[in-house]
């Protein structure tokens, strides 16, 4: 289980969502990649593709989430990516015993990952951030 | 593991669950409902909104009349009555059984019938066979290809060169490899059809400027600069290109390259130079329009040319800096997805380069002949010469058009036919009339080669003059 792996170096009660360690151990890196923060960066912040595509640059300004399945909403991949942070959130709040600080941080992370996945926000760039 | 287990005794956890704050549990309930809604949502595409009902769709389908697959075409369409050439289209060409002097093929350096080229091609044929049966990535790269690329890069004094197997596909693949959606391309209105197709494939924003009009181009560049200042973040992401030809096929004029290079550095755009007609023609050693104007080759970002004119081979090449050309090895559609150039043609091209390097005097001879025929063709009543004096391919257009393009084409065809009867083989410049963006007026294209003697040039000029007088007056 993720919380056991990550709690060993930290020795504190885990929050699968908020990692406060400044030391980048391997488990911390893996944790960051699979955490909502990592998910936000890779799915909703980074645009375009790391390789050349034959679409003549159609996806250059689209995030990975918007490129998934060519823009079709509610496909199985999208449902999986939406549901998995929610499940992690349930687990995290269970194992932190519903503590208030952890609650605020975890809910903020969850919302930052859930809201960009809504179809109404497809292609929306708030305040022009990340537009080009 | 034991110490960790001490911290999370299951009983304590479940106890904490019972004591959980209400807002948290409500939130979790909302999330569970969200999950259930998600699991049951249907997939849908975002822009699919068909405003037509089924009945309307059926009506539209019923009233559609298919166009014929082959549209009706008149019997004397030029594509249906072609002239048949027996033997090689070299200096003396046998068209429809008549022997004529060739003023139509782009054989500028006369290398088409050269025995050294033929010997090199035959040797290569015996060694490698005829074709390559594969693109460059799938066992289609032979040492002759790498040799030819090397030689071309050395000849043009650039870092690297890349070979395409079809001249039209060279520039049409090179442009979409670099310019994508959202990029801006400034093109001359007289650009050839291959460039137009490359631009269409690139899906970029095209801005056309008047032929060889640097003020018009500067106006467009200034407008773009103003747009860029309004939205600097977008401007940082868009690439700008200027695409010109060294010697334009449609008008026979040379592009003003020094001004273009100045504009390039002023407005931060990249220049793609298409040198199909000027490679092996302009410049002291035949290196093209950059040598003609004395411009540093590194100022031009990409030079593209086809080997079907001066080099008397097939195919095309692009040359430039290494990091520019290397990109085309994976992104050039014509490079990756077409079979590579047959090795016999590559060997012929290498031999042609050898000949060009051995006697650089032929370029001066060609220039002389171009000037001579340009002068000799002036003053023909009814026809005007379009093209510069150094251009080996000039156009003869009607001074006054009859108003209808078909009638103009018929008149010019009459001139061409009569010239052919008298032993001068000419051709009209042909275009896909419905597909060209700026269709040039119909014209006769006169091509000068090194092999034509001065008497033949004089004879051609006088023949055209006589025929024009009989036909047009």
C-alpha cells in the first residue's frame, strides 16, 4: 500500500496527497508522480506532445487531458483518470483520521484535479494562463 | 512493519470514522454520487450537434445528383493530344516524327544526353538493379544516396543535404515539416504549384505578397509585428517563414535576395528558398541565387531544389544547416513514406555534379546565350517577353489578350504548332487552371540550353517572329 511505502522515510502520519519532504528519495518521486499534484502537471498543465505528430500541430495548444481520445468525453480512460483520485482521496482521508489540516490540503488537491476534467472546461484557460 | 502497524490499529481507524466531522462525510457522499454519475455517463463528442432531423437528412440524400466521375472534356484538350517524342528529349528532339531543335525541355546544361552520365547510370544499373523498393528507412538507403547527399552539401557549401525521390514532393514535403497550424508563412504570389501544395498541406496561415514586391512584403511583416505586440505570448510561439523561389518558373524573374535577407533579420522570419530553376544556372559556379548575389549561405535557412532541370536526373534535395535538415529525416513525408531515389539516377546526379565542378565555364556560356535570346526575342509584334535576361526559361505572352483564356491558348498553340513544323520545338506553359491560386496568363515557354548554337538561337528567334506575324496579324 502506498501509505506504508511512503511513511517509512517520513515517519509521520501519511497523507497520500500532501508530501512535505524536501528530500527527494525514490519513493518520494514515485509518490509525486502518482499524486494529484503530478497528475495535474502531466494532464492539465503541460501542453502538446513530446514527439512529432502527423496532425500538423493540431494538439500543440492542448493539454494531455484534452488530447485523450481525440476530445471525446466520458470514455473509459477518462472515467478511470477521474475516479482514481477520488478513491485515493477516500483512502487518504480515512487514514489521516479526518484531521482538519489534512482535509483542507487533500480537498484542495482533489478539486484541482477534478475540476479541469469536466467537459465544460475543455479548452478553457482561466485568466489566459497556459494559453499559448 | 510492526512499528507502522502500531500506529494504524484498525479499531482506532474505524473509531475515527465514526467521529468524523459532518462536512467531510457530506463531501464524501457527494463524491460517491459523482462517481456513480460518471460510471453511467455516455461518451459523446464535443462538437457533434447535427441540426438536421432524420427526415431532412433523407431529403438531402434524395435530391443529391452525383457528378460524373469523368467530367465532359472537349476533344482537343491538350492533355488528350500529346506530342509523342521518340528518342531522348535532348538537343535534337524528334516530336511526332519531325526532327526539331529542343527549346522546351529544361535541359539547361545539356547533361541529358551526356555519355558520362549514361555510363555512370549504366554502371550503377548493373551494380544495384533498377529500383530501391523501399523508403530510406526500410533498406532503401544505398551508399550512392549518402554519397549524393554528401556531394550536394559540399557543392552548396552547407552542412547537410537530404534527397527526395520526386522533385515536386521535395518542397511540398519540406514546408509542412517545419510550418504547422498557427504558423505564418509569407509567400510570393507567383510561387509554383509545388509550393502551393506544400502550403496547403502545412495548414498554416498564408499571407501572399505581390510578386517580387518587397514593399508589399514589408507592409505585411509590419502588420504582423503590430499583431505580435498585441499578444506577445502568442507571438513567442508562432513561427514565421518567408518562402520565395530563386528563379520563378512562372515569370522568369529572380527574387531580390539581399533585401529579403535584410527583412528576415529585421522581422525575425526564416527564409526557405526554392532553387529549382536557379541551381546549376545562376552564380559563378552554379550554386544558385545565393552565389549570384554573393550572400552567405548560412543566411538562408533552407534551400530546396529539384534535380530534374540542370542535373538531368530525377528527384530533389534540400540543403542547409544540420539541425534543420536532420528534422526532415523523420518529418519529411516524401522522404519517410516514398521509395528512395533509384541508385542509377543518384549515380547520374553525382556524375552531373562532377561535370559541373570540372568546367564551371558552362554557366557563363549559358548566361551569354540567355542574354542573346532575350535580346533577339524582343520586338516580336504581338508577343512580349516576360523574364529577365539571365533567366534560361522565359515566357512569351500575348501583348493584347483576346479576353478569353481559351482563345489565347488556341492562338499560342497555333504558333507552337507552326514553329514545330519549321523545326523549333516549343511548348506552352501548362497549369492546372482550377487549382492554381494566381493563374498566370497563357504563354509560350522558351528554354535556353548550353547546347544550342548561336545560329540556332537566331533561327529560333526569326522563326517565332515570322510565325507570330502570320498567326497574330
